[in-house]
C-alpha cells in the first residue's frame, strides 16, 4: 500500500512535468506527426498540440497507457523481478492523467490572473478615487449642516417679544 501511494504521488508529478514540457516544446509529437502524415496533413508551426497537451481525455489515456506499457516491457527485460503489478500500473496511469489535468488547471488559472491583473489594478484605483470623493462629500455636507442651524437660531430670536410684553400691549396686564 505504501509503495502504491508513493508511485501515485510520483505519477501526479510526472504528469504535471509531461504537461509542462509539452506546453513549452512538442518536438517528439511533431516528429511523429511528420513521420505519419503527408505534407498537407502535417501540423502547422503555430500549433502547440502534443501527446497530452491540448488533447481530449481519451487520447491522453491512450498515449499515457502506451507510454507506461512500453516502460513496463523495458523494465521487465532489464529487471526480471515481478515489480510491475496491475495495481501499480493502474495507479501510475490514473496519477499521470490526474497530474496533466492539475497542471492544465494551474496554467489556465495563471493565464487568467495575468490577463486580469492590469484591469484589476485600474479598477482598484478607480474604486479608491471614488472612495476619496465620497469621503470629501460627506465632510463638506457635515460642515454645511453644522453651520446652518446656528444662523437660523440667531435670526429668529431678536424679532420676538416676550409673552409678558404682548399681554401688556393688549391691556391685560398693568
């Protein structure tokens, strides 16, 4: 069980390594493409497709299985010990496929982050400017609100007479 777990983790890393390597250069795939196809059907120079890079699931499964079958046959001839069991073989294939999809997810998310980073900086600066403007508006409104009631109170008081004076004017008090 421990050997299977170690091989599974190593195969995930191997799958990520294969995916990364094919995303950089796909020379082996180009070689087989030139070998198998006529000039009209050969891939273009700008095409980055590889054995696992930009391939659907089924073709990835076939290429990775063939790679491990060739590897197991070579190991069986070099080391006559029965080391490559079916469970190890299955965990190597599954781990490698999982590693390729994990690497694809990481590469795709890093591309999206790089694309959005410039627009995020612009949006952040815009939000900061709007926030500063909003704070300035609040400060000016508070200053205006505080000053207006003082002026209203000072104007209204001098014009009014007291209640005693009004009663004297009407003749009710002496």
